[in-house]
């Protein structure tokens, strides 16, 4: 667990710096300097390019995370694995472009009236798809060689600083909107180039010979993992982006913009999970390689406790300050209030159960997760078709919550049934109880005339109560050790 703890802490710090940068850009600047349609355009370009990029990866991200432990040998240039990564993703990108140009006329006809801005900038999807494809490939490879932090650093901080700078240039009328979109696209592409250079600097940009190393059985296994990886990754990214595409199709770019901004607040709960999951997946894959179920269960239990505690803290803190969120946003975004609530609940469910899906995806039964994700994606489409016409933006958030609950429940149940592993103990009820107590105490804090004071004071009271109760509950050894180290560090500075 040492490497998980070390890189999780570094990754979480990076993630929260990224959150601050993203908050300044997304929550403060976007609503002030961009129209709802312009916000919707930026989000839609990213969503569509991510969907295409997952297809063009041809499932090789799954192959990297699952099969790389068998190739790992830097002296032998990892037996040519990195060369294979580059070739597969290049072929996938060419196939993605064939599909893109085939459906481009249809995309234009579907959006020419209600989303004309998308039609104007549709060609930017080409570089976005290319660089997103290779970022996913390089990041998964770097994670496989036990560096889960660099990809997050470049995407969460460098990219966000570039975007923030571009928005500020637009805010001060130094550039026009078309130039802003160009800089935005460059910002999305930039982390791929930096990541490639970082891999080169680390000595892992090695192009060995894979043909003499890969046996027929290994090739067969890799093809199988890749095929199911396509279904898994495509379904997964569809799940994350289909609501944006469907809202644009059914309601238009303006509502897409409102949903994008309020959705952002709901996803803040997931931020800590990125660094924890990234490195936990690698350790779980190594655990399955040696069939060390004790090691896997240890990762499952400790990771789940950390994510559950932090997720509950962030969700309740967000709910406590919900009124203040809309003091930050302008009144045009008020229709998205319940979007924050339901997306927040959906992501809290994810934080409580998310590790289970990675245990399945790295086991010999990895094919099962593809079926679960397919069901998840189908549920999401069906529930969006039902609830968006009924409740508009809020309907999309309700659809996400229902679908995510079902998916995470069946993933948890499968791990429990198949491997007899499950992390939940009675202490989780105690965790919910202390969360409720801290929330109630925090809500007694009076509102101040300036909403910033209210946020600071309420959050400080709520967080202090929650952490103190969590510490004495001894819910997570890792969290308690981190608190102890923080206290000792502060005392030593006096």
C-alpha cells in the first residue's frame, strides 16, 4: 500500500490544485464572459472527441493495464510493448477518422439550426480526437510503469492554466471567441506532447521488438482483452458524456451550457478518487497476476474506506453550501440546482463502491465488466429518453443517478458473490451517522451578508466536526495516520 498512499497523496494535491483552477475558470469566469451556448460548445467538443478517442484506442488501454506486468523489463525495452501501444492507437485513429467523415454530414444536419456554433467549429474534432487518443494511451502506459501522477499533473494543472489564460485574454478583449476556441483546443492537446516528452525523459520511451516475445497464447489473450476493452472503455466514456450529447440533441446548446456548469459542481466529489484509483488498479493487476487475493482485499478495503469518507465529506459540504453556489453563479443557471444534488448523489454512490469494478476488470473474469457497462450505458440512454422530456436538465441528472446506482450495485454484488470480497462493515453506518451530525452542526452556522464568509465559516465548522469524529471513530488507519502526521508536522514547526 506504500506506493498507493504516496502517489495518492501527490495525485490528490494535484487534483485539488486543478479543482481550484477549474473552479476559477468554470464556475467564476465562464458564466460571466461566455454565453450559455458558447459554454455548451466547449463542453460538447470535448465530449464528442472523448467518445471517438475511446473507440480509436481499440481497447488497448485495458491491455496495457492488464497485460503489461508480463512485459515489464526495462533492460529488454519492455519487450516492445510501447511500440505496440503506438501502432495500435495510430491504426485506431485512422479508423475513427473514417467513421467521423462518414457521419460528419449527419452531425451537421442535426445541429445546423439549434446548435449552429457546433457546426462552425466541427473540424476541431479532428485534432481533439487524435491527441485525446494518444493521451489515453500514454497515460495508461505511464501508469503501468508506476507513475500515475504525471498524466494528472499535465492535464489537471498545465492544461487548466492554459485554459484559464485563454479565458482571461478573452475577458480583457485581447482575443475574440474564435481565437479562444483555438487556444482551448491547443490546451486540450498540449498534455499529450508533454507526457510523451516525460516518458522519454524517464527512459521508458523504448521501442523494442514485440514480435519475438508475444506467443500465440499471449496474442490470443491480448486480442480478447482488447475486444472487451473496446466495449468497456467505449461504454464507460459513453456513460460520462452521453448526457451532454443527448441534452444538446433534445434541448440545444444553451441548456447544455447550464448542465455543464452545474454538473461540474456535482463532479467535485469524485476528484480524490482519480489518484487513488489510478495506482490501486496497477496494484490490483499485480495481485491477480500472482493470485494474491489477500493483497487485493487489502487494497479494496483501504481504498474504499478512504474514498467513502472523503466522498461523504465533500457531498455533505456541497449540500451545505448549495445556496452559496448559486450566489456565485448568475440567475440563468438556477434551473440546474437539482442537477448538482442528483449528480452529487450519483458520484457519492461511485465513491462508496468504485473499487469493485476494477477488481473485476483486472481478473480472469474481466469480460463480465463489459456486459455490466453495456447494461449501464443502455440504462443511461433509456432513462435519459424517459426523464429529459419530463424534467429537462434535472431529468438527465436523475437518469445518471439511477443508472449509476444499478451499475455499482451489480459490480459490488458480483465481487462479493464470485470472490467473497466486500469492504462494508458496521463502521460504515457509523460513518454516515457522523456525517449527518457534522452536517446538522454546520447548518446551525448563521449566514453572513457576503456569501464567501458563509462558505468559509460553515465549511470550517462542518469539516472540523467531521474530521474529529472520523478520527475517533478510527474508520480508516490511513486517514488517521495522515492526520497524526499533519498534527506532528504543525507541532514541530512551533
